[in-house]
C-alpha cells in the first residue's frame, strides 16, 4: 500500500498523454502507483493552484492539470528504470 509516508515522487507533468504512457509502463512492469491530479484552473480560493477571481484570460490551457505519479519508496529505482530503460 502506498501512503504519504512511504511514497516517492516519480514524475510530474502537465501532459495527459505522458502521464498515461507512464502509467501504462508501470502497469506492464507490475509496479503499483498513485496519481495526484491538481486542477490549476479551479476557481475556489482555498484550493491549490487557485485562480481565485482573476479569471482565465491569458492562461495556457495545456497547463490546466498537473499530474504527479507516486510509487512506493522501495519501487522507485525499478520504476525509474522502467520509464527510462536507456539509463
């Protein structure tokens, strides 16, 4: 089980395709993971990445969602090798 105490950050991206590909690689390797998604365009003032009352004019909508993939501490090296086999 992956908890806040035994997890390590493997990847942070704003690209949905990249996070989907990383998840597919981790699934194929049998490595458990958790994904955290932060909505950067959220209008609620108390949430992370909030735009509050500023609107969205001029924002890059390609960076609206931030994806962070976490793996268990003991799986970090194996997950890194699975994502970057040329290392």
